[in-house]
C-alpha cells in the first residue's frame, strides 16, 4: 500500500505547516497564526489545484528536503530557491510532478526568507481550532518539522491547476511599510513620531513568526510605565521599553502592555515576512482612518450611560 | 461610562473605558448585539483590562461614531456559568502573598477560596484567564525576578488578577497553589475552560495549608 504521506529528509532551520490560520479565538488568548506570506501560500495552493485553506509547508531561509511516498504534484512559491527532484533541477513557481519515493529538495532562499511548498491534497496534519497552522508562540498545531518525521498528505485530485506559471514578484532592497498611527501614538513625543517616520531602521536577526524586530533609533516616549493589558492586532507596531519598534506578525500575542504607536495594514505584511535581517525598513505614517482621541459624537465623556 | 475610540489600522477599533467593570459591560453588550445580528461583521472581539478591541471591521469609523449613543447595561456579576477549580494551596509564594496581605497563610487561603472570581479577559497563552474579584487591597506585585519555568496548573496572583497557568511556561506571577484541572485541551469542545465572563471558585483540597472553608476571613489579624 502506498502511504499518502511524506517523510522529512532535511527539516531546515524552521519549517512549519501553515494555512490561513485560526481566526475568531483571540479572546481566548489564541494567536491567529497561519502563513506569513499569505499571497505566496495561496498561489502555491492554486498551482496544484488546492483550495486556499489547504496546508502548505513554510520554510525559513535554508529550505528543506522531503520524500513523498505517493506521486505528488507540488509547487514552490514565496522566497525564490533552487528546486530539484532526485537531484535534477525543477521549476520554481510552477507545478512539478514528483514520483513516489523521489527526493524533493528546496535549496536556501536566494532572496527573501520564506518559501512555500504545496502538495496536491495538502498537508493533512490534525487541525486545532479549525487550522493546521503551527503557532510558535503558543505551541498549537503540528510541531515544526524534524528530520525523520512523517506527515500525512490529503487525497489528491482536486480541481486542475488554474495557473501554469507565475512571475516572480521580486524582493525590494528596502522594506517600505505604511502605518496607520494609533491607538497609542499619544504615548510618544513629536520627536518620537518623527523618528518613526524618518529613522533608518533595519530588520533585526531576532525577528521570527511572532514579530519583525528592528534595529535603529529609539522612539522617544512622552510617558513612562506600561499600559494595562490591551488587545493587540496583526500588524501592530509595539514599542517595548528599549524604544525599538516590533512589528507583530501572525503568531503575535493577543494582548500586551507596551504601547502600539501604529498599525501596518495587513496587505503589507507579506513583504515584511520576506525581509531578511539587515534589510532597511522605512515606516510611512498615513493619516487617520477616523478621528481618534475622543468619541466622534457629542459629549464623549458622558457617552454610553450605563 | 466614559468611552474613547482609538484607531487600530484600517479595520480595527480600540474602545477604552474608565474601568475593568465598564470594559466587561461593553464586551457583554457587544456579544449581545452580535448574537442578535445588531453588530457589523467583525473578526475578533478582544476584551482586556480597560479596553475592548474590535478587529476586521469594514467601517471602524462608523462604529466609533455609533458607540456613544449605545445604552450599555451595567455588569451583572451573577451572570455566566460557574466553574469550580479544586486547588492545593501549596504554592511557593503563598507565605509571601500572606505577608503582603497582612494575614496568615491559612487566612490567605480562606480569602482566596472564599472569593467569587470572574474571567475579565484572556491572553498570555491559550486558555489563560485574568480573573478579577479580589478586593483592591489584595493586589500584589509580580515577582522581581520571573521564574524561568512555572509548572502547569499553577494558581497565581499578580496585580489585581488571579490566573491559572494552562501549561508550563516562564512567568512572574506569585504562585499560591496548584490544580489538576485541565484549563486548555485543544481536543476538547470548548478547548478553553475559562472564557471572558466565566465565574470561577477555587475549592481548597485536603492537604492545603488549611482546608477549612469559611465565608469570613479575619483579615488583618496575625498569629
């Protein structure tokens, strides 16, 4: 009998199972998790005829090697890397047929950080709260891949691929991130906010799936201390006491006590997920979505009697 | 009730209130409106110490404009399911907590187990609830040096809150006891024993420093 599974020959630095994540549980302390580069994850699935929510593998910088036990159609997207089947070069960003028992290798990322490997049928790890994503903060979902591990694959035979080949998006030399100021920009001085807008930040090597840490100037605070714990959104730029902004990614904690100076809209986070340590980061503050500070209707101080 | 709406990205809203009770009351109102279909579609509603975060709104500014006109019923402490958590009050920081409270460890146990708690909000880890109910004078600081490993099931205090560690992790809270109750089981429905609004009582087990249950703790007396 042929297993619908694959074995892990080389796990790489950090390779995890990812999908669209588990939303709707933040009030229980459960991070959203899911692929950091969602467009790349979705594209890999489309290339092999999967639904968007099928689980893929997310590699980190050094790729991985796996051996499917059944014939599989696979696709690699995200960070460009060398792809080979039994040592023979194969296409990146296109469907690739891998015979049962062949060795599929993803080399180190030539640029970017995270490559996505989709199998037709998807990775069939047990879902937790509706998602197969590995959450490195809370430990939910399947363990990160380890050499010698065997993971199940779903049943192949979905819709035929909707795309044959995709252009490479390119990875910019500088990460430019628009920021919606707030909710706690008033915890920073005008000079601190200028530093955010003009400072030369770099991606720190301490970045991970929880957050993109920066090196660079410290944001000057207008007030000391910590906030009572409050809800944290994906894309929040939290500023710990050292003043260096941390951009929250998919595995971020759901509550926190350090002030959030602004929030990067979700559509820009895929680029953040692909920025290698040392990449320059520029934050470009946008106007407000609506007027904060006071409730917009009259008499905010007595609003909502209760 | 004072209420301040702050922007969170282009699809979020952080509503700040004057107190934890007000935040819980607004959270309850949001859940009532969501259940009745009177709340715009939203991905997450995250209550916390003095705020409620709404994320994934199509029009956060519209909701922010609407909020001040809402009638929000005050928090009814008696509402919600009650969970009993059996505890061995054998934590390494029980004596220190009793000292901070100015009572004996036995009395600290009586105060804690005689209190009705309520999950104000969750965070830190899946299934970790921040429980309120202790009077303000019983607030305690975090430990100056956090422990690198707090065992699963530790019952702990920090600030005005009581919490139970759903799994082993680093932590800076004062440990007063241990429970075998499983706080989080991803295979269980619901996975989290405690969710915002749940009422909680801690029941002392035999072998605790004093298993006598009594409604009146003689606070302030010393041996």
